[in-house]
């Protein structure tokens, strides 16, 4: 089974090649004319599907085995451990959304230039 991190890595490498830089600021500045989400649409779709799978969102929301489908891994955790587990899950979603905004949607460039696109 192929992991989704491989697809994520290839999409990030393609964005790096499109921007000709590893620097996140230069990647954002390379998107002043057009966002990479519009220029390399298939790569953005692969990235979007990969972040859905990595963050266990629908339709990839069953990370546990069939025997655990009744209550899953949540039964083993109580109060603070459960809260920390879900804090980690949602911080992963926030991190992946930030990467998507920076790599494909121009990051903060829209706020710098306003509606001058």
C-alpha cells in the first residue's frame, strides 16, 4: 500500500520546481500573476486528495481496523488523553490547510495587493 506522504512530497517538489525556490516567501511571490492552483490543476487535485487522506477526513475517515468500527480507538482514551489526541488531529488539519494556502493559493499575497489582480 502506497502512503499518501509520497504523493504529498511529489506535489511539494512540483511546486518548488514551478517557483524555482525552496523559500516559502519566494513561492508566494511567484504566484503574483496567477495562483499555482490554476496553473498546475492536476497537482493541486492530487495534493487536496492527499491532505484529505492524511487528516482522516471523509471519505478516508476510517483509520482503524474493521473490529474497531463500533467505537474505535476513542474508547481507550479518557478526558485529557482524548482531548490531546483530538487537538493533535485538528492541529494537523490546520497545518495542512496552511500548506495548501501557501503552496497553491498565494498565501498572504492577496492581502498585500488587495483587489489588483
